[in-house]
């Protein structure tokens, strides 16, 4: 699993729940926690990214307490609010400083929104594994978008004097 490989590489700090099972016998995943390894070197963006980690922590806790079915709608609403606000900030910054990989970056953001909508549409199904599926998707987003795609703009923005 990519997340575990990243842990071994020391790329970011995880909780110690790897392989644990909750009361329903479902396989649990590790919890991603905010650390400097996730920093993109831009204070405002880091602050917003830590908000996503916070939402993931709430989702993780709800799953462990078996309360996800009741909380998933509110968590998804928070996720949409986060995504709209954060993507707008990031895209405005990248556009303003003429980031050359802007189009690809925006495309990844659009795919995130589309995926989040798909989760929202499936809420009514009350599918037991939906919350864990969402957490897996968000963990993958942190590892593939924040740690890879986002970090690619750091050098460009620092060169433009953005800290
Ligand atoms: Fe981004």
C-alpha cells in the first residue's frame, strides 16, 4: 500500500493504527497526521492543508467509534467548504504568479470535486464501507496531490517571493 511505503520512507508521520480492526471487524487504515513533511513552504496553504488533515481525523474518529453513518453528511459538507475555499486560494496564487503547470493542477482539483460529489450522491445508500472509502480517497489525495503535485509549485512561488 502506497501510504505504508511512504511511512517507511519517512515522508510523513502516521498514527500507529496500521492493520488494526474496529469493533465490526473492518480493516482500519493508518491515520495521517499533520507534520512538517507535508509542508509546501507557503504558510497560508499549509494552514489550509492542515484543515483537511483535521477533517480526515474527524472522519477517522467517527469510523473508529462506529458513528460515521450519522456524521458523514456533515463531514462531506465540511470537505466541500474546505475544497472550495482552499482550491480558490491556491489557484488564485498560481494564476497570479503564472505557474506553468496551472492547467494540470486545476484538472486535479476538478477531479477531487467530482469525486467528492460522487460520494455525496452515494450518501443515501447508507453503504457501511462508504466512510472508510472516503478516508482512503482523502489519504491518497494527501500522498498524491499535496505531497507530489502541490510541492511542485513551491520553488516557483518562492522564486516569486511568496512565502
Ligand atoms: Fe493543489
